[in-house]
């Protein structure tokens, strides 16, 4: 690692260095941390319609500075920069000069560059630099999203931030994540919420706020006229005996702008808070999406929720994520009373409220819930009600009852609900034969040998998997007690042979140090992964990889055109260090990997930064390419589409942008590339001509570009890409 050359720093008055909180941003920076390069941070933004700012050429240098505070510049939409948390970066604890340099660069970005639209602020960069950063926020011409994370604000920082908030005239999204506020900040935030004309999204789902302090926030929220998306947790309502809960209920009752509401339970048994929310929503006429996260559901809340679904005319998406059926709820009573219901016959009191709601509701498009509390007969009635509901397009089920899974899947087929049914998480196998041979609807499977009592279920599962073409995602947890050479061989054979598996999560719970070189499970695993050409997302937990094995794994990553997402958490972190060291020299030739997570270790250093920067570049290219497919006809987006058209992540991104299935997304990518394959279209896209190619007549009669036949031009196009045509200086 090159030595960093320190340069004396002066403030704008030319005086000696002052405290960090009052330092000017007009400073000379030292060399970048990893490469020892200089950075030009004084130039203004050069972005425009169809043109990238010059800063995009040096993002790796900017990120060498921002990594020192756990942040990274990323292109999440074409031509626009987002300063986001970089969880894999090692942040040194005592390096104040580097933290000040990062704050300096952030000031320059915010004040000089309209291409920076979103900023995450953490304690590393904000502490001691609040004046500098708040001054930059006030002056920013383009900041649209601000995220505060892991911050503890003192009085001076709160005053600076509260004073800056009224000047954020372009801010659309504000997120507060694990931030500890004082009253000064709360008063400023409340006033901002009351008066803003731009804010549409407020996220406070990880906010820790005490009792009556929440009143200040709610007062501003009640006066707000712009927020359409709100996320918070129940601490803002607690204790329910305080006026906070009733103020929030009044807000939900009277609000006329809110479209999306997400509420996370801070404690498992927030049944009373949930009751307050649901009752208020009976009077709301604008909400189209409701997300309830990690709540306990008792009898009264279930009755309220199903009544709301039956009566509401605006709700389009309703998701209960990680919600627990409370033990006193009727869904969990063993002897549920049977009741007759038209079109369904005799049904249990467990399922009846849901059947009534689904029969009466005519507007819901999406529904997410946990069905592990329902037996096969109840699920059959539920699916029948879903089949009669024409509006519901997607039903995501988090869990099913394991012992009834075969019967439940049969009911799913018989009611014709297979196409609208999605299993949200991996289904844990209890009976491998029944699950794998009969339940073709379950594409996400989990095999956990740590909860199995003997070897047979694991062995049976591994023997059946090669014939299961419906399994596209597998989570395999292997304990030392049930692991042997046969299991290792079966896992390797399956990985080698499968062509349909897209996601693989492998976690090993044993010490592999005693294995000899021939029998090492690590060796068999990396050999199998090197052959596989279908896996797009890979998680490896446990094991210890030697130099040969990490070399094989690095070679596989280097050349893979399918693996987009890697998580690598070996038992010995030296395996991760060795992997990035082998990758970094030539990893820039990889244009596939879009996400990579490793054990957070200081020893990863510059090699890890090099690898992570390639991943960032690949993500930017896929983002540009997807937007080109979606209709953004900029040259740099077309160039990206040519570079990463093969990337499976591009298909996924197009699916997200266009809300289409995988086949339609792949077809749109193919057609978008064809759209500039011909001579005139190519030259227009490259910016060479405005309309069509025309050549002056030659006296010697030599063949000119326009005289080339189509076949000849298409042959040339194999070697000529949009990105090869230089932009005018």
C-alpha cells in the first residue's frame, strides 16, 4: 500500500487549521488512500441530457476517500449519483484527517454537482463536521433523498441540522435509521414536516424515540400535506395510554395524501397498537398499500383485519410479513368450531373470516400472509376463495404447515391457483419423498440436517434433487454429525449436474481441518461450482479453503457469465483474504458479478476495494442497460446494453422496471439491441449523425460507407460497438 503524502491544510481565510466542525471545504487533499492518486474535486458538474458528468470517470478515486467513512458513490439510476452505506468497507476508528477529507469531498459534491441526488449520512462522516455538511445540504441544487443512519447528535449538530431542513426544497425522501435525537432536532423536523412542499416519503421504521417526544413528530406529521409513503415502528405509539397512539390514529383517519403505510412492531406482542391502527384505517379513503411487519395477531386483530379487507375499496396491496399468529387466536385453536358457509360448505372458525373477506373484496391485487396455522382443508377453502376473487393477481405465502404440504399443494392445483401462488421463503423439508416428488409448486426448498434425527432424510433428499426440475432455489445446512464422504459426493454431483438451480445457499457446521487432501469437502465443492453454469446467487458459510481451492474459486468467479451475487463467509477469514488477493489483479474483466459480501476484516484492504469497485461498475452498467431497454435512449445506456446484455441480472432489473416476467424481459433486451443494429440507427445512437448517413460523391468511384450491403455492415458491427465511438470534447 503506498504511503499517503500529507499536505498542510488551510481554511478559506488562510489561517491555521481550526476544529473540524468549522473547517472550510476549500482544502487541499492528500493522496487517495489505496492508489496514492490525486483527485480533481474543484470542477463543476458537467452532466446534461444524455451526457454523464466528468466525475463518473473518477468514481473509484472518490470512493477511496469515502470508504474511510463506510460510504460509497453508486449510480442507482443512469447519470445520477447516490452516496450510500458500504457495509463491506473497513472503517478505521482513529483517522480524523481521512474523515475530514471525506466530509470535504461531500461538501464539494453537494455544492457543485447536480448529479448527486441522494446521500446517506453516518456517524463517521457527520461527527465533527456537522456545520460543513449542513452548509452543503442547504446549498445543494439537487438533493432528493437523505438518509440519517447510526447518528447521535449533540446540541450543536442538532441546531445545524434543524436550521438546514427548511432549505431542502427539493427533498423527496427522508429516512431516519437508528438516530438518537434531542428536542432541538425534533422541533426542527416537526416544523419541516408541517411546511415542506416536496417531501413524499418519510421512513422512521428504526427510530428509537421516547414517549412524549413522539408527540412533536406527530404534530408535524398531522399538518403535512405532501407525504404519500410512510414507514415507522410502533415505538412512536407507545405507551398506548399516552396521547401518541390517539394522535396517530387521528392522522390515519383524516389523512388524504397517504398511499403506502408500513408499520413495524418494535415488540412482538404489540397487539393493542395494531388494533388502534386497523380501526383508524376503516375511515381512510386513500391508502392503496399496507405493510404490517413482525406483529402478533390475536383474535380481535384478525377479525379487524379481515373486516377491513372486506369493506375497503382502495387497498391494492396488503402484506403481513413475519407476523405471528398469537396463541389465543382462533387460528391456533385445535378444536375450531365448524360453521356452514355458502359455496364452501362447513368451514372452521379459523378460516371463515378470511373467506368472507376474500369473497367481499373486489380491489386487492397482492396479498402476503403466513398459512402455517391452517390445515389442508382450511387451505383448500382459502384457495377456493382466492380462485373466485378476480382482482387478486399475486398471493405470497410465507410458510405452509409442513406435515400437510403435499395435501395443500394438491388443493392448490385443484383450485387452479398455481399461477398466482408464490412461496415467500424456503420451505423446510420434513418428508423429502412427498415434498420433492408431489409438490412441484415448491420451487424454494430448505434442507436442514441440524434438525434431522438420522441420516436417511438427508440422503434421500440429495438423491432426489437431481430429478427435481422445479427446484430453482436450495438452502442446505449440513451438520458434522450427518456429514460423510457420501453426502459430500452427492452435493457435488447435484451442483455439477443441475441446470435449473438459480440460487444456492450452503452452510456447514463442522471442522473440516481433519480431512485429507483427497476427501476435503471444500475441494469437491469448488470443483462442482466451477462446472455449474446456471447458479446466479451463491452463499457459502463455513469450511476453510486452502490456496488451491481459493484459486479455483477465483478462476470460476473471474470467468462466470451467470453468477451475479456472492456471499462468502468461511470459518477462517484468511480464506476470504486469499480469495480477494487472487481476484484483484485481473477481476476487471468480469462484467457479471453485481453483489459481493465478505467477512468484514481490515486485512482485505486495497485488494477488496479493487474487487468491490468492479462490482460497483458492473451494477452501474446493468442499471444503464435496463433503463435503455425501458426506453432511455442515451448513448451511454446503449453502450452499457451492448456490454452486459448477457448478464442475468439485467433480465431481473428489466423485470423490476417493466413489471414483466422473465421471458418477456429477455425478449425486450434482444429487441432493444436490434433497434440500433442497422447503419443509420447505429450512427444516430452513437451521435455521429442526426438522421441518416450520407457521403459526398467520390471522383474515383471507390465504395463508400453507404454503399456497403446490409450483410457487410452487420459483419462490421460484430467488431464495432457504440462505446467505441468517442464523445466530442
